[in-house]
């Protein structure tokens, strides 16, 4: 399995407090993603990164920010946590999802073990 | 924008039988990947099978196979000889350029 770790595994916090989740990889993969998983919604993309300092929004980015100052780390920050952000958060990595001709290969995605965040 | 639809929130099957999970997607792109992921209660995301859109041949991995209908934008998963360990959430996912989009999942229960 790919070297990808998320921390913390569990966190309980109070409404209004800042929270940072960390995704760390040892694979030197270019692409990193943050998802949240909620019943009835599957996994929804929050933000993703396609390189150091290169990030973009996903479908549920409001209330979240990200940073990627080096290849191996992708941080997800909730500036002021709300109860609606109680969820399981997953990080994923990929070498390159590009499907341009000549670059199609054995692309796979690798997931972290998830972070259970509870905002009270 | 791409979307992925899994219309079966829950499915059940008896051990040793065959079950098919459905997935449809919407895209205007021609090159992309499709995946089925399994998520057991441990929360781990496990890749079951993948399909490149440019390949006409349906992917197969042991007891798991797909029926990929590109024109219909359909990507169903067939599980043969179902086992108790197949009990899990199953997610269909679409990957194109930079974004990986998931369906809402199908909860599969395998009964003895």
C-alpha cells in the first residue's frame, strides 16, 4: 500500500475553534485530495492540490482552506468549526490523473484511513 | 460538470449468489477512468476494480467484473459467488483530468 497517513485519526472539538487535519505521503505523488464522507452523500471533494502551492476548490469548499507548502504534506483547515462539519475526512493521493494521450498508465488512487471529526 | 449516480442505496444477496450494482455517470469527456471502491466497516477504502474509458474490454478481477457501456455512460459491478466478506459500502467513482468524483454509495449486505 502507498505511504499515506492522516492525523489525527479522531478529534472532538467545540464550535468556533480552528482545526487542522494533516495528510502526509511518502510517495512523491503530485495530486492530493481532501474529501468528506457523510451518510447519503458519499464522498464529496473539498479541495485538491496539483502541486506545491497549487490548489483548487471542490464541490463543498465553503468553510475550509488548504495549504501545500511541500510535496508530502496537504493540510486542511477549518477556520471556525461548525457542527455541520462533523464528518469523516479522507485524504487521497494520485501520481497523475491526467488522461492525455501518452500519459495514460496504471494510475491508481490511494486513500488515507480517515479522520473522524466531531464538532460539538 | 461530471456527476456519478448510484441509484441503489441498499442491496442484499445470499451467499454464493451473484449481485449487480449499478452506476451511471455524466460527462462530455472522451478519456477518463472509472473505479469501484469497497468500504468495509473499518472505513478503509479498497480498490475493487478500475476501467479505462478507451478500453472496450470490460475489466475483471477474480469474482468482480464490470459491464462498461460507454455510449450509455453506464458502469455496473457484478459480484459473483458472493461471500460474507463482501458486505460493505460500494462506491463508484469517475476520474478525469484533476478531479475524482464519487457516487453516493450502495450498501451491500451478504446473507448466509
